[in-house]
C-alpha cells in the first residue's frame, strides 16, 4: 500500500514506536534526522517572492474588495470596469505574489492588513 513513515536503522526504539502510532492514526512520520537535511535544501532552493509591497494602488483596491467577499462582477460594477478587467488584476496579483489559489490571495490580503481578519 505504500509507506506512511520513514525511520533510520539507527533510530531509537521510542522513535519507531512514535512512527507506528502516527501511521496507525493515518499520519505520516519522517525521522527528524532526514528532515533536517531536507529543510536546509528546501530553503536554499526557494526563490524569494517578488516584493509584495509593489502591488499597484488599483490592485490593492481590487484585492481589498475581493477579500471583503465581493464577487468579481460586484467589484467591476463598483470600480466601473468590466469583470474581465477584475479577473486580469486578480490573476496578475496571484502571479506577481506567486500564489496558486484565491484562498492564498485572500490570506495575503488579511496578513497585509488590507482587510480585517
């Protein structure tokens, strides 16, 4: 069926028991000895996000309205543009911020204090 965890031969017995308990609960387990090297490699290979502060005033305005729960049609009506223009702003922001989902975009808006949590 596949592995649910990974421990080294040199791992302590208690670590093996913890791994078995996690697997029985449907969780995954990887020994910290493995993850230490993986985390370092991950941080070396991560490309930094483009400067998040460089959203245009209009992008911030669109993002604020979307984060408030308004639809693209509503935002378009409020800003006197087409829904397609709003979609363009949304996807441009997502690409600029390297975000994959609308939910991540909304999280960014909250973290950036564009809207209240």
